[in-house]
C-alpha cells in the first residue's frame, strides 16, 4: 500500500474562498505548492543550494486536480505528499487534500521538470534523483 510520508496541516483562509465560502478551485494548486516546498525542505532539498547554485531550476510541466468534496472557510485540512514517477529530467508529486476529520477532498498531481539557464529540460542531478528515489521507496513500503 502506498502511503503519504509527509503531511502539512493548514486552515482555509477567507481569501481562498468564493462567495459561498467554498475554496476556489484554483487554490488547490496553491495548496500543492505549499506541500511541495515543505516536503522538499523535509527531504533536505534546499532550492538555492540544490538548484540555483548549480545553474538549474525547475518548473511545473503538468498539474492535475480531481475534486472530491468541498473545503470551506476556517476548516482545517491536511496536504499529504509523496513522490510519484521519476524520469531523467522530471519527477512527479502526488497529493491528497483531506479535511482534518478525514474527508477526502481532492487528488492533485504535479510534474516538476528540471531546466537549465536556457529554460530547456535537462538531466536531473544524481544527488537529487537519489533523494527522490529514497523518498519514493519509503512511501511504497520498500
């Protein structure tokens, strides 16, 4: 069974909701970003040290959201994150957004693409790939 090795608890802010006080659909991608950056930090990956200092960066090549149930103003929720597919120049993160009481609200996935100074995809550094592979192995029970 695949698990989510990282969980980040948040609370819905008023500005993230629509006139019905339901989270506006695009904000789930912001929640994915919050979870992604926090998970990278937990894995020991630092943006400046591990990307910018090596003349590389990453960009989002794909993002998908499947909505299951609404989140509403002032509700607590968890952003759960795990590593998905790892390729030569990209990796996926998979997210579950669940209300604090356990109600599953959304499935999200993003594909991060490593890019060089020319903004073109390039091979992922070995140390980054190894960290992501180790994290993926932990979430798959390996």
